[in-house]
C-alpha cells in the first residue's frame, strides 16, 4: 500500500506545480486569511479517485469537497490534506505539504508528509514499523525537555495566550511559526523542534501524529484528553519530556 500512496503523492505534486501558474483561482472560506484554491479541490479529487480505484471499500476524511465529517473508527479510512499551508502556497509558492494518513478500525497505520517544493518525503508508521525520510530510516529524536528546544506554535494561540501558550513559549528555547502543520511535524521528526502546539483539524495532525507516535513521541488534545478527530481542536505534540514539562506547567497555572 505504501508504494501506491507514494506514487499518488509524487503525481499530485506535479499537478500542484502546474497549478501554480496563471490558472490558480483563490477563494475565501472563513475570512481573507483562510483560503482555498481550485488546486486544493482538484488535488483532493485526484487522490480520492486513486483511493477508490485502489480500495473501493475505503472511507475518506478530507478537508475539501464535503468529506470533512467521516469518522475514523470504522474500516479503513484515508485522511487527506491535499495542500497543507494554503496561505503559504498562495503567497509564497513554497512551504506547503501534501499529507495522507491511513487508519484501520481507528488505529493509525501509515502517515505521509511531502514538502512539495523541497521534494522531501517523510513517511511510515506501525504498518511498516519504521519512519523514513525519503529512503533513509529515521531514528527517534533525542528526548529533550521544553527548555532544551524550539517549539512550533500557532500565531493566534500565542498572541492571545490561549492555554498559557506565551508562558510555554518563554520556557522553551523559542517559538517558530511556520504556517504549515506538515512542516512543524517534519521539524519534530528531524529533531529540530521538540514540539508543536496549535489549533488543528484531523487532516492537519493525522499523518504527523502517526509518525510521531511511531518514534516514541506523544500527542493529546485539551486538558490532556485524547484527540477527537472531529472538527478543529487544541493540539499538543511533543517529545515525552517536553510533553511532561508542558502539562506540568499548565497544571501549575490552573
């Protein structure tokens, strides 16, 4: 299965690069900074078609085209983010990713994050028992605490200090705001960030979460609750040591 998914991703990436030209059409979803393009929708349709041909019984949870309500706990479910970081895609024409995850009976099996313009693929999970950077197996990053590393952060959470985001950021070595969940997960998998705190939808965290857990890291929602895989929700993913620091810090403030 993994080889098929990788081939879909590479083919989708070529379509995205073509779509960056004059044919790009941009619309707003929930405001001027929440964008969707014709390419987002076309790429999701392309991946859905590939999935349906590969496994006609599979279900799909995706950001676009009315597929955003599918539960993940029944059968095989593909979770798709055709272009993660659409604002970056439109404004920078880089720093965006394709993300696909595979769940079977609610258990994450495979995650794929592809940095399109850097031709950088991260993939793996329990189904293969490893995580790879392109063709090289990744080792688990060092289990650094909050004070030892950089942490990715959603700008609005930090600005408004939701869930003590500013205090957590100050306790780290510094925050990074990348505007693309996939790039934050890549940084965690590479060991250049120790965590990521944001407000995410399932397609934003599914692929990265599978790979983080495969490498011994941890993730949760608000108040240390399991992630709901429904709608937008508070997300924390980190090394085990950084997660303990964040949770202890949060409990102390409450």
